[in-house]
């Protein structure tokens, strides 16, 4: 394709991605009250033992918060479309094998991100309960609504990215940046990082919550290491087959013909 055709294709992809974000924001606007009710649950539970409430600092704070939730939800809902438009723009320049890897990346990353966000929704009440529990019972807990919602949504998104990170590990292995043996040798570092992340994300009194989040992450990284090792072995076999010395074409009954210098 000439440069002008590439620019037209890029414009078309950007328009489709923008429309997906706009539709997602509209849907997120109607879902903002549901999201706000969900993130308010830990505050209501905290209010049973002390005075706790969300605070709006100005007259327009409620509108700004609802719009912010709509934007968060819109980008999250439009995420699969954005990812597909980015990959579809690059697909014409990929070979058949690279197209299969790109499709597999999308098919794997989207459900893993959704599962990670679901895990974040499950763990954030524990964090709010423990962090707010450091305040004395005699004091009131008045939380800024915008800051509190940003904290919760960023935690949910961070959990989603954590679940997708093994897919990026496989992607780095496919493009030749990270060998499979390096991933396997780093298993101790991975386990420590996963445990620390889960301990920070689930600071509840029971250890079961931490392990319920740590075990799936460790299994995902183990699966990523296995896929990377299989890919490296297949690549090594292809390299060995391509560099194998071919059999000489000109042979006689007594064996290969050797040139004689006179």
C-alpha cells in the first residue's frame, strides 16, 4: 500500500476506535450509579462501627465524579475494540504465523483482563476495611469521593493488568527478547513479586485471601513459562533444519564426486 492508503487506513481505524470509546462512555454514564453503589459498600460497612461517609468538596464534584466513572467504564468497555483496531492496522504487514500470534494475544488478553478486574472488585473491600481501620474508633472517616473512587478504579485496573502480564511475557519470548530458560530461572523472583503484590492488595487478617489471588497468578506465569519453552524448542528445531548441510546433488555409484585440482 502507498503512504496515502496507509494514512486513510489509520484514519479509518482511529474513527472506529473513537466511536467505540464514545459508545462506551455513554454506556458508562448509565452504569455510573451502579459502579458508585458498588464502591460505596465498604463505606457503608464501615459506618456500622463509626461515622463514615463520602464527601463532595464542591457543587460540581458529583457531576465530575459521574463523568470520571463514565470515562473509566467507557475506556474499559471499548478496550477489546481498541486492541482489535490496533492489531488490524498492523495485520497486513504480518506473515501468517505472526497473524496467528496476534489473534491469540487478543483472544487470551481480553478474558484475562476481565478476570483480573473481577479479582480487583473482590479484593478492594478488604483494602478499604484494613486501611480505614488504622483510624481510631472515636474519629470520623470522611473520604473525598473523587480520591476514593480513583483509588478503587486504579486498583481494579492494576489487578487486570497483573493478570495480563503473563501474556506480555509470552509476547516478549515470541519476538526474541526473553528466552524461556530465563523465565524459568526467574521463578523465585516471580513468586516473591506475586506474593508481595497479593499481600499489599489483600491486607486482610486471613491469609486465605492472599493465596486465593496468588495461586492463579503463579499458575498463569507457569503456563507462560511452559509456552515460552515450547516456542524456543520449536524455533531451535526450525533453525537446525534450515542450517543442516544439504546432500550434494552430483554423486556417482562410488559416492560423492570430489573435484581434482591439476
